């Protein structure tokens, strides 16, 4: 790759996984829009404002612009308006975009909505890889979408360009957690050897929702908001890595200067301190829940809240103050009370106490010993089964409250 003796700054902004049109929960805005859809659009608006303020030389968007192949008209209109604003404010900065697995139709007969943005001068690779050359910047971008019928390219930089950027939506081997659901997994899987990161000026990756370094010059920028089925897991990953949350990347290709710019969340996720209900009466558990909720700084109003109660027998869960829980659901955007039954002890042949296998233990054992087709990943199947079981138990816990309240009210 050719280098000048003194390269001028070449600042790139990398963002990904916008998931515009994402909907969650049943709360609507006064104008009838799903509240979480509105939240995500506001987040993207702030991202565009910050990118314009940074005035980069090039902007790359690494896929999953929309949450669905057929997004709603308001989501399309908002994306078009914001990208038009970006292009008008930065007319000399190329904007390059690839389709992610949420954008790309499964059949070739169905066109990709991202092509609409070509009318704004956005360079879009939606169904096949494309190399975009920008002689004025001495820049070449190899854009690789995540499309089911794509002809997979060799990841070769352009030796005639000073700057070479690889923009790809896909999974780098060993990065994504195994419990990511199959429907959320990318079509493209890339080994680190295939990526050949050292040969590129920068590798901009999309699909993984947490900011992550793959190589010194290869990064997932992460999503701009919590739009996956495992938002709590993402938040835990971010805390473990001491990340401030969601955001986008700014990279100077000339100097290697690298900055992750955090974006303030449109909707706060609050995980309250876990409650242990072992040996408690229903009234005592109510008091512990009330203390956890009311002592949270700033309250729970309009937040997404989760509270886990461990070691609570089913009959105690039924006796909880469901009017109180209904009030918390009214105050929060979403209030999820996650209850876990206590482990049951039994004795082995010697009379020593042993733990009775829990339902997750049973599911795990059955799936690990079951005969499977050779093309099925057993670890992925076990993780998926346990995830579905947890979601089912959570739904049961959530439904207990309305049923109990209805009984009390004579509904």
C-alpha cells in the first residue's frame, strides 16, 4: 500500500446497526408511534448531528440500517431526511453503506430499500460486493454486504490507493457469543486469517452490537441503541469492558488516532439489585421489591426496568402485591419482574443431600445427549434451548400479575 512521506489527515467515521424501525413493548407516543421506535430514531438524529460536528473526510455505515427488510414508511422517511441532512452538511465526504442481514431480502426478486439512498449520493452495496474508488481522497472502499446470494469476494486492498478501507457486515470468527439466536446471526462468517486486517488502512465491521476491537485497525463500532433480543446481555458486556454504552468510531487513517464517541441513551435500562426471597413471606418480598424500586436514584419513571427475585416459591409469587406491581408497570416504560424458583434438595443413596436437577439442568442434559444431524451445532442448540426456556419462564412470571389482579378486581 503506497504511503506519502507526510500523509494529510484522513478522518473516517464508522457507525453501524442503526436498526431504524425497531419496535418493542406496547407503549405509544402521543402521535401513535411505538415509543421504542421513536427512541431509536431520536438516537440516530443525535448521531447524525455529532458526525456533522466532527466533519470527517468519509463516513461508512456497516449495515442493519433498518430493523426489517420492509420497514415502515415513517422509518424510511426519517432515514432519508437524516441522510439528506448529512450529505448536505458534508458534501465532500463520501458516504458508503452496506446492507446487513436485517436489510437484505432473502430472494433476489425483492429489491433492497437501501437503494433509495443512492438518490442522495450515498454509495450502497446491497446484494453484491462493490469497490468504490474516490480519487480525490486517494481512497478505495471495498464494501461487502451480508446478502444470502452474494458472491463472496477476496478481501484484497487496492494497491494503487493510498487508503484502503474494508467495510463488511458479518461475523468474525470467535467474536459473537454462542447464545445469539440463529435468526440474528449473519450469513457471512469470516476467519481472522481471511480478514487480513494488517493489509488494510482500517476494517469497519457491523453486526455485533457491542463496541469491540478485533485487531489494532479492525473494529465493530456496535449498535447505536439497545435493539437486540439480548439488551441486558449487551449492557453487561459493556460494563465488563468499562464502556460508556453505545456510540460510533472516529479513526484517522494517517495517524491511527482512534476515538469511540459515546451517544447518550434515549431510554435508560435499569437493573435493580437482585432480591433473595429465601425464607420470606409474600409481605416481606413485597417490602424488598418496594425498597429496591423506591431507592433507585432518579426513580423508574419511563425507564426499562428489570428486577430478579431469586428463591421464590410459586405460591409466594402468586401472593405478591400485584396492585403494586401493576403501578410499577404503569410508571416505567417496561417493568419486568423475573422470578426464579428455589433449588430443591434431595438425598442420594447414602442419605447425603443433593440438589434436585432444575428444569434448565434437565433441558441441558437432554440436548447434550440427543442424537443430532451432523450439520447441527450442539453448543448452539443447547444455548438456544436454555434461552427459550428463560424467556418462557419470564413470560409466565409477567402473566401471573395481571391474572392475580383480575381475580382481585372480579374481572
